[in-house]
């Protein structure tokens, strides 16, 4: 019994260290960009935009690409046997990730204030923006889930996709400086509007807000249909699990 107790303690300690690393790592990922932005007087905006982007990264890993991990662990079948659609399961997991990402954000803001001397312009408005943005990012991640199901090797270029989405959303450079074709793609990404709101003092025009919400709803509707079709095809092929 003593050995089992110590084993449980070690397992719990490893889990806590893993969670601590996940909460601290975003700061070290964001800090170089914030330091560089201080020279241009936009460090607070870059801090906000990079945190918004880090939420997208977490959703891409947790909601979309976690499917491959579930298949490797052999738990994907159990999830599909639940009396609800897979998108509903993703939404419940999204709620969990919001809580986890909020802790990550608070740790990042504390370290940024303590080490870099930089903080967001308005904490309350920024948290509200994060929560609204998180819902639109969830809708986008549902659409991205279909790509994960359709192309098995997409996880191999996941880091590249995250950087590409961040760049196109203007996380370090205003999208107004992009060529017109890239700007069109940027306006198709929900993260773009969250970063625009941050830059414009936590506000958007009526048209921008309407496009942001409408685009997110479109991703959710189309993504939900395609994900269900993708899962049905997986069942027919018999590759729900993999080892």
C-alpha cells in the first residue's frame, strides 16, 4: 500500500508539472515578440495578439489534432459510442480548455508584468475579448477537424499551419500591409477580427462584427456536417483506432 501511495504521488506530481509547463511555456514563446515590439511602442498590442493566437494554437492541438491521440490511446471508439454527436463532445472539451487557457493567460500576464514590465491595456475588456474570440475559434476548429480527419498527415505540419494562421491573422504585422490576395484570406480567419478588435481599443464596426460572427457560424455549420461525414467514412473503413 505504501508503494502504491508513493506511485500515486509521483504520478500526480508529474501531472501537475506537466500542467505547470503548459501554463508557463506560452510566456517564453511570446516574450521575444513583445521585447521586439517595445522598440515600436506596440508591446501591449503584440502581447494581446500573441495571447489570442496562443488560444488558437491550444484549440488546434486540443480540439482538432487530439483525434489522433485518442485513436492511439484506443479511446476514440468509446467517445463515438457516447449518446451525442462528436461535435457536442468537442464543445464540452472546449469548455474545459477555456478554463485551462484562462489559467495559462493569467500566468503569462503575471510573468509579462513581472519580467518584461508589459501588460494589456485593459484586463477586463481583454478577458471579455478572449472569451468571445474563444467561441469563434471553437467554430473554426470544428472546420479544421474535418481536415484532420480527411488528411491523416496534417498533424505533421501542424506547427507550420499554426504559424501560417497567426501570420495571416496579423498577430505581429497589420494585415493592411499584405497584398490584396493575402488580405482576402486573412478576412476569412476568425482570429483576424479578434486581433483587429484588440488594436482598435476592444471594438469593431458593425459590419466587422457581423462578418466575424457570420463567418464563425458558417465554419461551425459546414464543419459539423463534414466532421460527421468524415467519422462515418472512418467507421466504414474500419480505421477508427490505430496502433
